[in-house]
């Protein structure tokens, strides 16, 4: 039950009973809506996904997402933001700042945007190179102005460590540190997580895979997501379904939440 006196506390509504030697607990589902990286740079800025191979229009996610925010009473709403420092490891123009591993197939001279290199370190690290994007406190990292922002929502910032990229909204790519999302979902006793946004085959996909690994009932919203590469979008869908996730269009969500 939602406690009006404390925004952060939701008492778990549950029903316990015995069946043979087993104790069974039925809980009321608690829903979280996670809107991933609907930021200017991915829509019309430096990492405009319409310039990528799938040639999708990121702005198309805004209308169905706003409709969900208006019509569905989620228990919690989160907006994630890709939030990089200027010297971030994923920016191709920062490639000269760090050392590549001898096993890297590409060098500073031969690597192009969207290629993957291997940085040196105790454990050599694969990294895809992106155009400079979503730099902290710039126009490119702002949420799109047409996206509806709910008062009660929580913003989650990721990719803030210059040395490691972060596709999932739960953890960075090396799983060194978690974001505030992990704790907030636990605090709210969330059981179900509805995920959508940009980019389908990068941050949305990685977030869904982590949500499933933690054990959340995970629902990917197909019509509220746009991606970089068609083949990778298909791979994302296959992986989510293989891990017992669900992929639906947003018109089904209201009936699932209420
Ligand atoms: C993303 C590429 C680089 C995303 C973030 O939000 O999907 N993609 N950084
Ligand atoms: Zn990024």
C-alpha cells in the first residue's frame, strides 16, 4: 500500500499460506516504469540514431511514452540519463588519451566511429567507440523537451565514471558500481519493470537483461523503443524472450498494471 506520509515506503501486500510442507507467498505486483535515455543527443544531436544503420527516428518514442505516463498508474517512474564526463572512454575523440591492448584489432589510426577496440588494463576491456554524446550539463544530455516529466519520478544517472562505459541502467559494463536504480527498486518492493526508450539494442537491451537476471518480471515496450542496428534489435528481442522476459506494445500495459 502506498504510504502518503513517506514517498519512499510501500508496504508489501502479501498473503501467506501453507501447502504440504511449503509456505507460499502471493504478493501484489508493484510496477516500475523505466524510460531509458530519451535525450537530445540520441534524437537530433551528436549520436542521432537516425544516422545509424537502422535509420530509426528516436523522437517517435515520445508520444507513446507520454500516453503511458498520462494513463497508467505505475507505482514508480524512473528516467535514466546517459551522463558522461568530457574525458569519457567511449568518445572516439578521446581515443588518444588511453592505451590500447596489443590484442586490439584496431589502433588509434585505424579505428572509426562505431568500431570496437580493446583498451589495455589488468583485464583488457572491449569498448565500442561513439561520437561525443550526452556530456554532463549540456543540451545534448537533456531529456527531450516534449517528454512528459512526472513530479514523483526519479532520475538515474549512468556513465559518469570516465574509465568505464555503462549501457545497463543497473550497473556499469564492468559491474563495478551500481546506480541508484537498484536501491530505489528494492525500497519500493518493485516486482515488475516496464522498460523502453533509446537505444533499443544498446542501453534498453542491456537494462532488460540485467532486470531479468535480478529476477524482476520484465516487460519490454516495443513501440516505445528505437535502436541503432536492426540485427542487434532482433538479437535483443531473442535474448529477452529466452530469459523469460515479455515484449509488448504499449496499448497492452494499462491492463497489465491495473
Ligand atoms: C547509449 C550508446 C552510447 C544508449 C549510450 O543510451 O543506448 N548508446 N551510450
Ligand atoms: Zn553513452
